[in-house]
């Protein structure tokens, strides 16, 4: 990765390292730059800062400054020689650039950039534009996404609640790849000779009959009363969100009130994973996290305590802990509930991966049978082709 990336960076001033999770993107970028540049800025996720600082210490270098994306606007020093954008897919929003992308574009003017991501465009290839847009050396000449999509996209409209809306997702992929392939360096786990690869196991859990009936009633009437609380939804996204919560055994009533309604998933977890001694449990909703911390004995939401003390369970939000966190010391991972993000799905299941690991990696998905859980899993796995294209040999 280093050898290929150096040639590209020297020639084009930008390089995109699209390497699968745990294959060494961080160390590759450090050793790519440490001896040739005096002032190097690393922009990463907040949860990944400690990992970066640890790797920088191991690399015996002090010419790097590490900051998280949310704090980029506070940056006072701007005379960097080169910028590393870790998890660079996070600036790939569209059709309009995010505030994060605008802030980075301001400090990245005329600077060399190293992009790092295992999932450059997990949802759609439209996510690639603003990642390059922030650079003065973008392979795309278009000044904004709309002009870019006019040249590289296709008509992509759907009807939502009687209104036609553009989605901007249908891209001429081959044309895009031809424009960026000279800037890309890829690495898969197989190429990196990983002995242990991630396995997935789906658990279909039967919910109590009263919960299944409640979910069906809510789907039909968009309204439901539980424990004297009325639950209502009037738009598709809210209906999906509340239905998904119900399948996990919790429900948010309003901004102040959320309640527990079923322990079927928690009880299954307690009964079927007794032999594992370090278990990571990730969930999608705040109330689920509260439920798990309350019902799982010897559990914590603190990563350092989980790693260094005798806690059996770590409980965290799947979006927060799907990137930049190392759980390779854990025995297994349980996904209590997913969201609709392919990026979150792809990244979270790799948290236990490590080239030195000898124990099998199994990610367990707890789905309530015949509910939205199964549909969400199918939806995110069907998006994988948006990422796998970056790992085709001789791109």
C-alpha cells in the first residue's frame, strides 16, 4: 500500500487508500508520510483518536496533529503540508456538501490529501463527489454536485407522498471508475493474508404473540396504545422507525418518555451466549442500550473499562462504535439491532478483526422473526456491491 500510494501522491497530490477494515490503513498512511513531511494533519472520528495516538507513538513520530471531524472548525493552525482524512466517506453527503466538507475544503486548499476508507461509497457512488470536491486536485472539474451529476448520473426520480423527488443515485459507474482509478490503492483481507475472516450468524427469535399482534396492528392503523401511552406515526419514516423499535422490545413515546415492552431478545442473549467471556453488544436505539445495560449483568458502556477490567458485556450504539474502535480482544459480537446504513453494517462487523487473531470471529445478529429486522438486514447486504467494486484487482 505504501509503495503504490507514494507514487500516486507524488504525481497527483492526492491518493485514496480504499483498504478493507483492519488491513493497516492507519499505519500505512503514517509511514507513507512521516519522513517526507514536517506538518501532517489527521482528521478522524472522535472514537478513533486514541487509536491514532497509540499508533503514532508506536511509530516514533511527532509531526502529526490529530483532530476529530466535529472540531475541525476550531483548528487554528492551517499551514499543514498534507492532510489525512480518515473514514473519508463521512464527508460524502449529497447533493449538497455538509458543513464538515465545507470546513475541510477551506483548510485543504492546495494541500496534499491522503484519503482512508474501507467503504468509499457504501450507499451510492454519488458519495464520492464531495470527497474529491474538497481537494484542489480533484479529478472532477465540476464545481458542484448538480453539474457533476448532469455529466455522470441518470434520471432517478421516485414518487413520495404524491410528489416527484430526485434521488441522485443512478451513476454511470464505469465512467466514474475510469476518472478515479489512477488515484486508488486497494487492499483486501485475503490479499493481506488474514487467517481468520468474519463469519455471520443470524438468530431468528420468536417474539411473544402479544408483541407480534401489536406490531401488526400498528402497521395497519398507524396507532397503538401501550400501558396507557398512545403511539402514533403519520409519515413512512416514522412508521418504520417505531415498528423497528417495537421489534426490539422498546418504544419511544415522545421526547421525554420511552418504555420497555418485551425482553424476548435480552432473554435469548442471556440464554445462548453463556460460554463467551467478552461480548460486544451493539444496538440502534437509546432505550435498547438502557435496557441492555440494566438487564445484562457485569456490563459497561466504557470501552477502556471493558478492555482492561473483568466486564463480560460492552453495550454501545452501533453508529457510534462501528468505526475506529478495536474490539479484537473480545470473544464475539452481537448486533442487537441494525440501522439502514450499509456503511454501519460493513464497518461494525469488522470490529473484532485483527491479523494476529487466531480465534474465530462470529458476528451474531438477533432478529425478531417475521419483523422489520430481517428486511433491514437484506436491505444493507444488498448494498455491498457499491463497496466491493473498489476491491476488484487491476481496478
